[in-house]
C-alpha cells in the first residue's frame, strides 16, 4: 500500500490546528538542552567547524599545508578545555533529550487520536520515567546504524591513516588530494546503508512512546517489521520537507544581512515549527501504518491538502 506524503501532512495539520502554541512550547522544551549546548559552544568560540577552519588557515598560512603543523593544531584543539566542555555539553544534551522526545511523540499521537488535551509540562515530561529506556533505545539504534555504515567508516579511516605516516609535506598533500577525490564515494558508502538503517528503525521511538512497557529490543524488532516495505514511503515523506528547510535557510541568510540576532531567532522559531510539523507527520505515519493498521486500500490524497 502506498500513502502519499500529503496524506500524513494533512493529518498532522488537522491534529495541530488550534494547538500550535502548545506544540511549539513542547518542542522548545525538548530541544532546549541542545540549543543551550550549541549557544554556549558558539558564545565561547568552541564551535568545531569554526575551529577546524581556523586550523586549516593556520596550517596553510605560508601557502603550503605542513603535515606537522596541521597535526599539532588539531591535537591542540582536541586537548583543549574548550573542546572537552563542548563534548560534555553535547553529551548532557544527548542524554536528556530522548525521554523528552518520547513525551512530544506521545503528545502528538494523542492529538492525532483526538485524546483530551494536556498542558505543556505534561506533554513534555509525560515519558520522563522512561529516561533509561529512552536512552538505551537511542544508543541501540545508533549502534545498529553505525554497523551498517561500518564499511564506509573503515574506508575513510583507511584513507586517512597514510596522512599520519607520511614523512614529507608532499606525501601529506598527496594523501589529502586522494581524500578529496574519494570524499563523495566514501559519503555514499556510509550514507546509503546508514540511511536505509535509520528508516528501518525510525518507528521504534514512536512504539516506545505509545507502548511504554515494551522492551527496547522489541521496539526495534517491531519497527524493522513495520518498515519492511514502507521505507520508500517514509523517505518520500521526509524528502517532502526539504523545500521548507531550503526556504528557511534562504530566508535566514537574507535576514542575516540585516541582523544576525534576528536571523538566529527566525531560524530557531521556524526550526521548531518545522520539527513539530515533521514529527506530527511521522506520528501520523506510525499510526496509519503500524502493524495491523493498514487497510486493504490506501486512501486517495486530497489534492487540496497536498503540502
């Protein structure tokens, strides 16, 4: 059976009608640990992308990429207190977020089922008692996805090893040129199997949010079984949001020319709205396609609610 993406998105919009303010506040609570970690990291100048860019500029200041200088700069960053502060903040956000995410998923499914409306705090914290199960499920999914990505990770590591054994700058430059040429194939070798695995286990969190007594291994097994023939359908649903994210980035880049703070606020608010919309659509996907819920004929899409 094939459900068009607009069918799930229309379900999400219908469920969220009149509840967007509550949904955005719940999404803010769920994402607050990550937002705080990112904000502190940027404010203290420890953003990894900015630091790596600075490392590359420093290592190439004389026009030649010196291997020893590059390694020294990277090592200095990796051993700095700022780096470990960034790691600690992101680990804390990673540990706290899963149980809050389950609460949001449960709240969205309740809206789709037209259950009585709960307040913001009940919506965000209703699955906090599943703290360890939520974290365990998240780690299990990550482990399984990484196992699927292992060939690509091994290939990337194999390309980088010669960089640390090169004895001259010319040899190091040669290795870097090879890495640049192989970047796209390596990304594909990692992303394609990893993406398929992520789609396979995508419903596990909704299963745990919906049935909190279910074991995490059973959640993964049921998600795998549910998604056996539905991965393409979920992929198309997720891809259908790409336009909105590109539009968000374009608008934020235009606003940054006027005010960086205004652009940041716009990006945060629209990001929360898009995360609610996408999660609501995924929740509708779960409810409509969960085991035993698929009807003999898939409903036709209403053209008036196509996106």
